[in-house]
């Protein structure tokens, strides 16, 4: 069952004609912070319980196998080779950086939509290939966004930050609140969390629960291509919006503009 909690906050993140000023960006960030800290609604809680029961139906060996597979898959991309990693952009205002970030999101969003359409049209077996392909596209987008905000993703803590952004984007409201708190206190969090101590089981269950309905529909003949294209397009947009807000969080924290509670 797909998680029903979605971001209600919508800004003009992808509208190049209306780039926010620093003050507008800060206002949008504060609204996003309040949303991230909202308590789960009744529907969120019911959905979470249903998902927990469905997950409980799977044998423990299956959970262990899925967790290990996703962990290795993500670590292979996130903590593996650095030869394709873009060097950090060291100069530029927030507006200049975000104009480039939005352009990059649009490019990856279109790539993901094309990939989803092709795998969705290819039937069950090709549809299964969508999962690792889409995961790789999402993680590569995060690498590029981090570099455009001036962060060196060759650094291990920066890659952990990307992992937390990913979890924040694709989680239930319950886990989202916890992950947001970790990101908001990142200087402290990075001292205690490692790739080994990271909760990979929660990561994979939340991610699967968030996207499974769309991905299952993608395997259906005839409609699979359209569903895959739209689902991937929206998932990349969701991830891009989350990443922008997370890096704004760090940007304004470094400028000492987040001393007051949102």
C-alpha cells in the first residue's frame, strides 16, 4: 500500500520565470519546516498500521534479504566510485545556484519519465528493472544538487546527508518528522550516524511503502507506460523539492538566519 502522506506545500521551485529572493526562499523554508514537523494525521496513522501489518506478513528472511539488497544497491551508488562526481560550485548567490538546480531537476525529471515509460511498456520483467534504474537516477540527481549548492560529495558526511534527504522525501509522516530533526541538527547527527549504524530496514520499508502502488500499476499491460512515466516524473519532482529545502536549511543556518523557530 502506498503511503498516503504527501507534501501539501508547493512553491514555485521549478518556475524559472519567478525565482525567489533570499527572503522569499526563507519564508518558503519556514513553511516547509512547519510541515515537516506536523504530527501524523489520523489517516497517516491508519495507513502506517496497515502497512505494518502487511509487512508483518512477509517472512523475516524476506525482510533481511530485501534490506541487504537495497542497502548494497544504495551504498554502491552513494559510497562507491567518485570519478563521476561533480566538483562543488564555490561561487554564486542562492538565486544563481537554485536557477541551475531547477534546470538540473527538469533534466533528470524528464529522463526518469522516459525511463519509466520505456520500462512500463516493456512488460513485467522490464518493469522490474525500473527499480534500480530509477534509484540510480534519483541518487545521481542528489549528487548534482549538492555540488551546485557548494557541497563536496566526495566527503563521506555529505553522502550521508544525501541519504537522509532521500529518506525524508520518501517516508511516512512519522519517519519524516524524525528524519527532519536529524537534518535540522546535522552537525550533531553526522557525529553519530554512519553507513553501518543507519537504519537500513526502516529506509527500505518506508521507500517501498511510499512508491509501491505506482510501481505495481506500472506492471499492468497497456497502462504501464503512462503510469511509469507519470510516477517517475512526480517522484523526481518530489525529491528535487525536498533537496532544495534541505540545502536551504543549511544555507540559512550558516547565515545564522534560523535562530528563531519556524
